[in-house]
C-alpha cells in the first residue's frame, strides 16, 4: 500500500515536472518569436545610433542634475568611476577621459545651446520609448506634457537613484564599525552593486516608459533577467577583448571606438530582451498540446463582453483590474490586448477614467459578427479553452462540424493542374 502511494506520488511529481518543462519550452519559443516579430535586432541598432548621438548630452544633463544636490562632487565622482569601471568593459579609462572632457565643455555652453543638448537627450528617450512601446504593441500615445514628464523622470531620477545607492553602499562598507564585522562580505556586497544598479535602472525603464500598466513583479523579473544578462555579457565581452586583442592591430589608437560601438549594441539587445521578457510574462498563456502561446480566443471575448454587459445593466463600467480579478487565467496585459481588439472593432470603449464599457448592445451582435470583426480563434473541441457553458459549447460544436464539412474538400481538387502545367511549359 505504501509503495503504491509512493509510486503514485513519484508519477505525479514527474507529470508536474514534465508539464513545467513543456510550459517553459513553449514560453521560450514564444519569447524568441515575439523578439523577432518586434524586430529586436533592428531596434537595438537604432538605439545604438541614437545613444551615440545623445551620449554627451546625457552626461551633461546628469551632471547638471547632480550639481543641484549637496555633496554633488563626491557623488558625481563616485558614480562616474563606478559606471566606467563596471559598465564599459576594458575601455573605460580612455572613454572616460574623452567623454568627461566633452561634457565639461558642453556644460559651459550658453542657454540656447544647452537647451539643444537637452532636446537631443529627450530624443534619445523618445527612441527608447518607441522601441519599448513597439514591444508592448501600444497604439495610443501619451500627451506631450505626460511624455516630457516621463522622459525627464527617467533622465533625472535614474542617475540620482543609482548614484545614491552606490554612494550609500560605499559609505556603509567603508565604516570602521562594519569593516571588522562584515570582512569579505563587504567586498561581496560591493561586487553585487553593479547588478543591483542595473536592476534598478531596468526596472525604472520597464515600469515608467511603456504607455501601459506594467505589473511591478513582471518589471522586476524582466529587470533581473536583463541585469544578469548584462553582467554575463560584460564579463564575456571583457574576456574576449582581453585575450583576443586583434582589433588593436587593425584600428590602432581608434580601437576604443568600435569596441564601445559593439558594446552599446549588445547592451541595447539586453535591454530589449528584458522588456520582451517582461511583456511575455503577462501575455503568455500555456495550453497543453498547443505549440507556444494560446491565441486570443472567441470564448474569452464572449466572457469579457458578458461581464461588461452585466456592469452596463448596473449603470457602471469596469476597470482592467476588476476584469482581471474575475478569472485567474486573465493577466492584465493579455486582457488589455483583447480589449484593444474589441475597441478596434467598435464593440467596447475606454472612458476617460480608464474604465471599459460596451459600445453597442449585444442583442444585435452574433457570434459570427464577433468572429469576423476580431478574428479571435475558435477553440478546438478537445482544447482546454473549450467553454464549460453548454449553450456556447453547443454553438461552437455545430460551427466546428459545419466548418469541417465546408472546408473538407481536398486541396488537390482545388488546384487546376492543367493550367499549371501549361504555365510551366510557357515558362520553359
């Protein structure tokens, strides 16, 4: 009896592990497909070009922000040394010399010229904004005032928060009270500071920049992945240019330029991949037996419309969070994507306060109309997405039978082989 229970428990554990492995592989395929579909490598190249143009303006704006705070000189020097030592592999000293020289000259410009530098820095943020919103497939745009506030928050808060964390960590570890107590732990803590700084910066980007509500836990997970990938890429890149210095023989004194260019591209790829991972956490829904992500389905749309109809009869509209709470399988990004499709079909509307409501009565809308207007997928009869409601399930079963009969003709009968043969002969 005990052995049978143990065997059943082992079988259950193996089944769960297999399910999670299949779900993980499906998620990886979905992530890779989404990254390619959103043109990740092309967007990384655009970000690289924009970053090179905006690098000096970004540093100038950061220096101007730091100068407005007490102990700015110490924080500024600490942050500069930290960034170039930890985020620019094997070429930090040369680049630091040139960039600081450029930024110091730029900081002495007149008001109009300095304003032009700020505009260039904001253009850099605009490029990042377009790349991230393309990943989240955002169609609506923020107002100009809201856009400027978001850009300025990232440009100002990012250096301040990272600089404060670096200075605070360095100060705590340097205290004599802690030096004897923590010993080598302090060195390990300082070693983790670059990863924590990257985590903070990526989380700030993934939370504030997309014009869509991003769950904090998803943003932190994507930022953690990006920070770890960034750290691994930095070490691999530094090892490569240290042990294979052929680029110095080719480029000579200009070797730091192509190295920095390639590194910026790698960093942009890491940032976009972390953003894609963040979005995929909310959009992906694993269905056993399906290859990859379950598409937005007709059954889910019917249920969403039903909830909105009940809310309308009570004279209210529903928020995205309230809709997501009604079903544990509905993530906010996936639900928002479905509502966006329904809005495009003019079936729902979004009010000024962000709540959703019906744009038309349901008594004049059929399942066929919904399917044609949205293109939502019909579930297979053996799919877990098949509705539990017998009425809806009966309609979909009859539709599946009729569709199978209507499209049951062999493709060979639909191809005019004689015309095809004649066409091939004319080409020959």
